[in-house]
C-alpha cells in the first residue's frame, strides 16, 4: 500500500486517494513529469552563509547527467528545505549551524531552487498561493475568518491532507537522483522529507516546525522530531486529525522530542546576551526593539503603528528600533509614507552584507540610537540578518511562527494562520515571550510594558537562562545527533 493510501496504519478513504491522484495528474499536466530524469548533484560553495555556518549548496542538474560530485560520505549531512516564507530557511540555518559546530558538513538543498525541474515548479506554485493567502488574510477580516484561519487550523490538521502531499512529493523525488543515498537528510519542511523517502534516501529526519499537531507534517518512514512535549503528544496520537474518530498512533520510534531548533551561536551566547540586556536597562540606555517581517511581507501596518506610537520615545532616546524588512524593499517605502518623520531619524542598510554584519557586531557592546532599517535582496542575507540582530536587541517583535522558539525576549503580534497561536502559547508558558497581541492597541500596550516596567524584560531574561540550563534550546544539536546516529546504526 502506497504512502498516499495509508498513514501509520490508518487507511485513507477511497475518495481521498482519488483526489490525491488527481492532484498529481494536474501538476503533471501543467508542469510535466521528469521522473525519468537523471539529474546530476554537485556540492559547491555557498557564497552567503558558507563561511558563517560551514554550509555548501547542493546544485542539481548543472553537471553531466548521472554524476555526483563533492559529497563527504562520512561527515556530510543534507539540510533539505524550501523557501515558503522565511521560517523553513531559518530552521535550516539552525540545523546547519549546529551540524557545523559539531564537526559535520551541512549541505544546503533547497527544493524550490531548481527551476528546470518539475519539483521546483510544483513547490513554487504552492508557495505563490500561500504567500498570496497570507497577505490577503492581513487585509481582509472576512477572508481570514472564513478561509485562511480554517485552512491553517483545521484543513492542514486532517489526515486526508497528507495524501495529496505524499502523491505530489513523488514529483519532487527526481532531484535526489544522484545524491548519495547513505547521506543523512534533515528536512525542515515535510516535502523534502517525503521526496527523500520516495527517492530512496536511507536516513531521513523530519524536523517538524509547528507546535500545532497537523497531519500536513507527517512523512512516514522518517524519524519525526518536535520542539515541545505538547506537540509530541498531539503528533503521537494523531490527535483530532479525523474528527472525533480515534486513530492508530505513531510508533514510538518514529517520533522524538528534541527541544527548540536554535543556532549554535545563539545558544552559546545566551548568558552573555541576557547580561547585556539587563546592563543596558540598568544604565538607562534606549530599549532596543527588533521588528522583523515574515516571508510573506504582511506585517507592515503593525510595524507602522508601533513606530508611530513610539516616535516621541525614539526622539528622546528612551527607545530605538532595528527593522529587518527581509527582501521586501517596498516595505520601506510604505513605512516611510505611513510614519511621519521616520526618514529623518533612520539609517538604511540595504544590500551591503559587510556593513550589516559589522553593525551587528559593533552593536553588541556599543550604543546605538534612532531607527535602523535592513534589507537584502539575497534570501540568505534577508533571513540571517534577523539572527545577527537578535543578539544585539532587547525585545524581538514578531508573529508567533518559527521565531516563537528563539531565546530572546519576545513581543508577539497577530499571527498569520491559526496554527501559529500555539507557538505564542508555548513561549508564554516557558516565560520567554508575551501573549499573542491580536490587535494594534494591545500590541502597543505590550511594547510600552517592556519600555516602562523593568520586570517584564528581567523576568524573560531570567527564564531564558533557566531554559538554557534545562536544555530547552538544544533541539538543533539533538536533531543532528539523531540524523548522524541513524547512519551509524
């Protein structure tokens, strides 16, 4: 029985399987079927994060057909991902950082970057739809309430949702054709995991990102890892994934709790970074807020409201803002036109990675003020800039997606998709982030609590240090250990 027909012994309904086959057929009709292609696979230098994280890229289809070049079969590890928003890239960076720190060689394999393949065409089409939905959900309350929230909260949860993904992932498998089958794969989105299994990769870890248990994230045949005990129970039981019906659980060996997926350089410096935050507070330095936009570019109205409200405090030196708009340059134009006087007190850092990294390093121990806006056309720089800025900020202002798990004090703005709320709930419960502020007045209220009530920041810093001692932020290391341990048997 195929993976689209059964999930952990739970048989999919005939109608579900029929729809899955139709989905695959529609993609073949639209994009073709390259299942018989013999794509080459080459390891090349990553020009952007290669030096920082020891990452090399896996390039598919650029060399002689049927060839495999540059893989280290002893120390190599594939980090399989896609660009769908920024979250899966960021989690991949955390895994790569941990692997590099442990002496392994992480290979970056983005299944959404091989433009000539059916794999990338299928993923890009779905990515475009998801990004459009994310943006619409922030503009239309009716669309968000009746379409986007139900899809993200219940649609992705259902066991039936897994079937078409498994079928469509068969079209993604050819990109692994000449990747050595014994090299471990850590996938930070389910499609690279499913595709790897269809391609015959022997050691696959599926690093599940969400705290909301959803059948979307299952790749049967892999070892699944989760970041919280709440997620462990929900995924193990397939809780609520077929209405009120009780489903057969996952085998225990298929699911592992690891803790949060966090970069080595952030975990190593938790104590020192929290000490700096408390010192700045004690010495009356401007509170540093880091606003970071998500991969769909949908939070600019909330950013504008925060900046407008805090403008007096910025001018008086009580607050300052670091704003990473990712690769959405147009967001700066919108902010500039929405916040009176913003351009006068802002320094922009656009497409100059050397300048950005130097600023982040200098900001660790030196004073900064006003507003600094960062934008990078390259996706690696757009995502990783937030990681660098995190160490120098006091409060991270973000929607509760993958950043909900990061070891920095956090103010959570309104989610995009109902599944994200569970990241904020978990963070608030372990004490390193706020409740989800679901409207602008509550967001502004929470920002002012950070600014005026010293206990808010100090309590979160203390909790972050305790969480580190408990191993809560060690998930990326444990994922790497698990993946490399699969190969050793």
